C-alpha cells in the first residue's frame, strides 16, 4: 500500500506538522509549529518537581504527608507515624540532572502512513515531547538515530538551543532506500555501549519484524529507566476492505498482490494482534514503560494521559 495519506485530506488539528520533504525555512517553520504545540499542551505537566517522565519518584527524601487510601505502604514513615499517632508516608524528590538518550528507529517501515501523518513524522513528534518533558534543571538529552544504514550519534547536551538543534538534525536525516532492513537490536546495542551514567533510555520504533532486540533492551534496562514509544498506523493492525491491493515490505522491497477477502483480513488482524501482544510482553519483561502512539489518534492527548497516569502511580494513588 502507498505511504500517502488516504485521499490527501487536510490534516486534523492534532496531527503533527508535515516533516516529509520540507527543507530550509519550511522545515524550520514545521519544527517551530511542533514545538509550540508541545509546549502549549504539555507545560501544565511540568509544574512542581522534576517531571520524571519515567525514572519514578526519585531517591532523595522529601516531606512526609498524611497517609491516604491507595498510597504505597512501602513508603510509610514509621518515625513520623509513631510521633504523631497518625499514619504518614515519606515523599521523595525526583533525581536532578537527568541524562536522557533516545534510540530513534527511522527504518523504511516508518516511512509510511495511511491516516493523519506518516509514522516517521509521529516518531519525530514523540521525540519533541520527550525532549520537552525531560528538559530544564541541568538535564541533558542525546539521540542515536538509525535508518538501517548504521547508527548516527548525536551527543547529549542541555539547553533549549541544543534541544531544537537535536530535533532538526533528526528531522533532516535522509530516508533510507526501499529494501534497507532496519536493525533495532544493533541500535539498542549502540545506545548500551559504551556504558553511560544512569538515566532514562527511550526507544522510538514501530517494533515490526523479528524481536531480536529483546536481549539488548533487557541489558539496557539493567542500568537505565526505560520507555518504549510504539508508533503504529491503522494498516499495521488491519487491512481495509478495498478488493485487490498491492502490499509491499519497505525493508525487503518485496511486493505481493492480494485480494482483501474477509478471511484474509481476519487472519491479518489476528496475526497483527498476536505480534503486538508479544511486543507488549517483551517490553513489560524488560521493565519498560510502554506508550503507544497512532497516526489516526490525537498523539499529544495520548502522551498527556500516559504521563498523568505515571505520575499518579508514583504518588501512590490509583492509576
């Protein structure tokens, strides 16, 4: 199936700006629009201590507060409880100077989209959100990008200027030719070695194909907090009822003409659902937080729901 948006319809307001092809001033304008969108809708999440997108509540002791139903009893402050005769829990302050590394899988399977945008644009939008949510307070962010032709490392630094430059450099990475196979396992290994200070490792990918990346992800999780951003398109999970269609694999170049019968559509959906479940289980076993973004969904609303749920869980309340 083609990678163009169905019918060339106008993008909905929540869709990321078009990053496929624009250069120079047009690319700058698109990235600026993306930055304003992220800031406008995520700034409310940055109030208080360091957001801690995934690293958890932190390790530095904070203030004690009265226990509330649903709080994690493992955080009970028994000294204050004994002194006041009222149950208290000890809050913690998130660690400062977080170093975040993002593994950006931009292999040819992401150069496709049948809804509001293509998966590559959504992956870059996810990077913009991660950059914004982990910036400030001396934090640094870097990236390793791979289109299937070998990883490109962008060093971790702090500051708004670096964050903008990082996003632009990732957006400018040329697309690989059709037939180039992605190597997510190799991308994760390049993030894992040489060892870096403990921090946050974010993996942005559609996680299609073999799951030979599981061991590398577990190794990465032994040292870092993990977040996986799974980028999906509706055509990754179901086939449309359009009669005869040509399916192509961008990472092998193979094409096949098929008729989308009800049986084929049912089998395709079942196989896709089974693969998604296998990916979710592998991520869970690696201790990886899992955020799913789709090209047919308000991606930034999904980010907001994910972050709010994580913060609520860390505070001890019900998710």
